């Protein structure tokens, strides 16, 4: 039962992280549209925070760190397996 519990927890954390990455990607696009920025521009965490509920930037439930990247590139998580598919 323990291995199934661990696998279930890892899957839930991965799904939550991918959802966070989707939110970050949407916030980047909203920031670019509202600020009249190009796809080559890179927002900062401070630029995006006001676009999230309670002005709080999401965090990876498994302890990974997020890299925002340019507007045209998807954000990434440092935790293995947590990736936003195109």
C-alpha cells in the first residue's frame, strides 16, 4: 500500500505543478497584452504577481523552482517530470 500512496502523491504533485505552469503561462500572455510587450520580452515574478489570486505567485508542491522565460517560451519547473506540454 505504501508504494501506491507514494506514487499517488507524486502524481498529484505533478498535476498541481503543471496546472501552476499553465497559470504562469497565461499570466505571461496577459502581462504581454496589457503592457504591450513583445514575445521576446521576459516578465519578472513581480510583473506577474498582481495577475494571480491574492497576488501570490504559485509554488511547486514538490519543492521545485519555476523559471519564467520569455513570453514565447513555456515556463519550466526544476523538479524532474514537471513539464508543461505544448
